[in-house]
């Protein structure tokens, strides 16, 4: 009997730990390098992560009505960069995820603005090459992300819906205020993270990230 309740306690402890540990890292990250993060909190449908201030390489804003088209065009620019079209003619390892920051438009027929980014691998973090038309920079300070994961190939119609679901899952939590403060005025921007190449058809992992600064929540940390 004692043994049984001990087992129960162990299982309960494991269940609690599982929540703190958050969802498993995306399987792609066992094959290619991904930025490191700590899981700060997690609950029904979302996870709060803290990313380091690592270097990322990003496109200029791409105006388009289609997330998929803008991401493809940004991906090609960044792919050329890692293939050696950079100031050092240096080839750089592919990383995951591919991030697309989305600043939605106000109207149905207006272009939205998209910035596509790759994480710079640890090997190149100290001195990543510059390149025409691309920005290589650190995230300003520690960055927090509220994250919702979803599967499949990302379609234009999915991203607004997934962002709304993430937003809804945060309502009533201690994170709601800081996440909404993290966006600028106007339509709320969010980021789509894709972990798989277009040639992987199953087990695809995507995430919606809403980035925010720690300052607003430091009293909760
Ligand atoms: C990169 O390659 C171009 C074209 O081959 C060459 O002109 C340039 O000097 C190279 N730069 C470096 C840093 O190797």
C-alpha cells in the first residue's frame, strides 16, 4: 500500500515536471541546430520560453498578400546567404526554425509585411558575415516567446487563426498583459516558426510565437 502511494506521488511529480519541461523540442532540432531556450511556463495550449540574445540573419520587410509566397522569397535570399553569398564567401550550416515575422495589414486587400529570419549557428555566432540586403543582428536583450505548436504545411489561412488561438489561450493568465504590451500599436504582429523542409511530409512542426520583453513581467519572474 505504501509502495503504491509512493508510486502515485512519483507519477504526480513526473506529471508536474512534464508541464514545466514543456513540449518536447521539435524533432528537426535533433538533426540540425536550433536556438536554445528555457521553458518558463506552460499550460493549456501555450508555452512561455526565454530565448538568448543570439545573432539572427533577416531579410528586409517583404510586402505581400501571401504569407507562403513572402516566406518562400525570404527563404531563398537566406538560403543563398548560407550557400556562400555573403561577405566572407562562407558556407553556413542550415538551422531551424525558419522564422517569419508577420505584421498583418488593416484591410483585406492590403499587403502585409513579412520579415524572414534564420538563426546563426553557434560556430558563426561570434562573427557572422554581412550580406547585401540582409540584416545580421542580435535580438535586443533576453526575449520571451508565448508559443503555440501546430502541424502540417502552413497555409495563408492558418496563421491568423493559430495566432488567435494562442491569444485566446493566454487570456486570464499572468502572461496576457505582457504579451499584448509586446506588440506595437495597430494590428498585433506575431511570428511563424517552421521546423521542416518542404520535402518532409509527415511529422511537420510549426509554431506561432508572440514575442515580448521580460521587463514588463519582471515582477512575475
Ligand atoms: C568572394 O568571391 C568573389 C567572387 O568569386 C571574389 O571576388 C571575392 O574576392 C571573394 N571574397 C572573399 C572574402 O573571399
